[in-house]
């Protein structure tokens, strides 16, 4: 199950730099995770300062 970014996202971009497969990109107002590219590693969750990334 891919991770997803909630409305708590502040668009800091910290998560995008941690994703080993480049599945995170800047979206409209907040970052988004491409569920088809996400490998469920969880590297992004530790990088998020607002805990906006959840398994989903």
C-alpha cells in the first residue's frame, strides 16, 4: 500500500529529497506521492516535519 500526503503538508519538499525512486513531486498546494512509483519504503515519513505522510 503506497504512502500518501495529507493536508498537514506545508510544501517544504523534505520528503521529495528522501524518496529513493522519485515518487514525490510538488502538486497543487502540497506535495503528492505517485502510488504507482512508491515502493513503500517509508523513507519519506521520517523526513516530514509535520507528520503529514501516512500509509494509505
